C-alpha cells in the first residue's frame, strides 16, 4: 500500500469530525511522504481508477476527505469503486473525481476539501438525511436564484443549524429538489436570523427543473 500522510491545519474553517476510517484526515494538505510516490505519466497527468494498489490509495484519499467533510461513511457511498481520479499536472496530487465521463468533485487547494459539481451534490443529497447541509429557499426567491443570483438571508426558508461558514451546502427548494450547490458564507443559524446579506456563494445552478 502506498504511504500517504494527511495533515490537519489550524487555519481550517471546518471542524474536525470523527471518521469511521482508520486514516487521519486533513482539510489542509495531502502530502505524500515522498513526492515520487504519486502516479505520474508523460505530461504530468494520468487517470487512476480503483483497479491497482496505487489507484486504490488515491480513491482512499478522496473518500477520507469526504468522510472528514461530510461525515464518517460518506466517502465510500459518494465515490464507489468505479470512480476515476485525475491527477493534477501542477501538484501531482488528486484533482478531479470522475464517475463515468462526469466530474463528481474537485479537490481544491490549499485546503484540500471537496468542491462538488451538481452531479456530486445529487449523490450527496441521496446519502445524507435532511436537513444536514441543506439550505431551503423560499418559493418567491427561486426565480432570481435560477438566474444566477446568490441567496440572501431573506430568501432562506430553512437551513441546517450545524452549517458553518465555508462548508459545502446543498441548496433546495421547499419541495426538497436540488437547485444548486455552493459554499456557506455564514452559519446555518445566522442564515435564518439575519435581515439581509448573501448567505451562500453558489457554484453550480440547475437550470432545467
């Protein structure tokens, strides 16, 4: 098994959560003990699935990040054995997680947390029970949000009070349908208490509903 080391950062905005995995997780950095242990190919890129030992290690890394970020046990459900990891040419570290020809998530640096695509958000919404990581939008605000505007405090019908600033959040309508994914700008409790101001920075919006 390829040796990897996941380190914590005191600067992370995400609180530590217990993992079901025996690995030590970190949102701050994913650094191999030896740079050369990361799979490389001509051009600095390669696709890695879960068929070989090193590929399983890469899959284990992104699963561990998911467990840290969203809760123990989420990683294996979000990223199954058929997922493919693309390595960054610049860093030599995991960058994109593919399922078939669709990207589920990007590993963002320097904090090494996952930025979900709509496809990834859809999968996560089926894994996690409500209200975890959910921000529910009022019906009257749906039109402007579907046009690309970020939700403001007055647009929020409900929100998971455990959400903290910087976390990935699933933005839904009042019927529970996913309309977007992004990062929380304030805590979940403040989303409901504030009188004004943007509360979520949307990354992806579902344009067809």
